[in-house]
C-alpha cells in the first residue's frame, strides 16, 4: 500500500472555531482547487464554486446529521462511534422478556462501539484502560457496560437505555484539542442534514460551507445535486489505522443519476470523503445499502467519481490515500504545499479543497 503524504502542520493553521465566530458567514472560507489533468492549482473563495463547475456536473452530498456523540464524565469522556446489532430479543413467553431487543445496527439500539477518552485541559486523549464486564455510571441514571474490546481504542459496549435518544438529551458534539471550547450542536450540522433522529459521530464537514443561497446559485448554473447517507464513526487519528466499517445508503435514483451524468460527459463530484466511500463501495459491487469496509487507495483507484470536494486532512491520515487515488501523488503534494504556504486552515471549521478533472 502506498505511503500517505506526510508534512508538518503548524498549530496556528488548525481552525479553532467556526468562521461565524470570526465574524464571517458559513460560506466565507477559502477554496483551493487542483485540476488533475493539467495539474493547475488555483486559489478562490468558496462562494466561487458555482463558476468553477459546469452545467451538467453532479454534486453528491451526504445527508447524515451529526449526533451529540460525546458524554463527559468527571475524568473520562465516552465517544459513541457506531451502532451494533443488539442481542436477539427473547421469546415473549419466557420470564425475562425485558432484555433489550435488536436495533439491527440502525442507531436505535443499545449496543455500540465506543471510545473511552481521558479528559485533559485541551479536550481529551485516548484512554486504554477498562476491562470486560466493567460498568460505568452515566448521567441521567444510565449505565454503560464494557462487553469486549473491539480494537485498541474501541469497545463493544452496552447502554442501559437506547443510545440515540439518550445522546440527544445528554450529549455534546465530539471535539478534539484543536477546538478550544464547545460550540452549539447546530454548528455541527450541514445544510443537507435531513434526519436529526439518527446520524454519525462526526460531521461530514465538506458540506458545512454550503448555504441555501449557494445551493440556489449552483442549481441556476445547471449543476445537479443528489443525496446519499453515510454515518461516520469516530475519527481514526493513528496513521496505521484504516477507516472503520460505517453504515451507508445510496438511493437507487442517485446511483442511476451518477451513471447517467458520466455517460453524457458530466462529472460526478463527491462532497466529502464519506460520499466517495459510499459510491465506491457500490461501484465495487457492494449493495446500495449496508455496512462498508471499503478503503479507497491509489492501487484500487476510483470508478464512480471524477472529483472530490473535501477539507484539508492531517499528515499521514488514511483519507490522504483516497485523495492520492483521485488527484495523483504529484498534484496532491503540490496542493498541500500551496495550502501550507498560503496559510489555509485545517479541520472541520477550516477551508476547502476541490480536486476535479479539467
């Protein structure tokens, strides 16, 4: 597998707050554009996006909402990542008919993958303690039981109450050390987050700068938009860790539209790495809905997309393998050198990067 791009990211290029906190609108961020055929690199405002696309291009957007997936305790924080199927419901005729039923990994159940984190003055750090059978008192009278270790960082855990309603009452959005304070849950929702009763652990942040006005201008330009859903788990900050399995659904009309657009010379541009993962899962023969472990690498390449709108990613992250598959290593290296030199901002509240064929 190819080595991912490595570079030094200065801390002052990490976006610490939403642009609104700096007196700007959501769409008042910068846009770094790389064209994979010519290798051209240009600098724009995100509001320039409609003029950078062609009539007949298709933007595929992720409609996943962002759950308030962090529960903070005195010394620990629990980050809820991904739902798992609950134990089968018992036969109602048996005495113990009150055991949890099956959530089928839909987000409605009690069994989830969780990450335990140790709270610190700058957010939280991974916590590798815990043992199977240990239970953790949670706010609002709930308990969390550690069932088994899933990876070094993740536990299969069981809540005493359905997780999503509990998070909506008690949780806060997950944030890491570079975000210095809490921001309202609304700051973590995109314009396309339609279903607020389910969602992912983290924001599909490439769509954050979209506003109703910008979408109107895109449609007036003749750019098409189509939805899919992929609910993200917790971020995977370790360089050696591939993305975890995630839930997705690609509506059949969206999939057919991607084929129609490409057949007629248009470009399919994924808004976010999550949209790429869902589309490439289907292109590789996967079903239109389910769980995906598909990892886009330069060796695998891409079959369903012609471009990607995304944020700026951390050094050596697995997302950079996907970007290499779409842009090629030379263009990606040039883009990130330009982003550093021109002081673009990283992370979910930062600037954007469009990689597209000419």
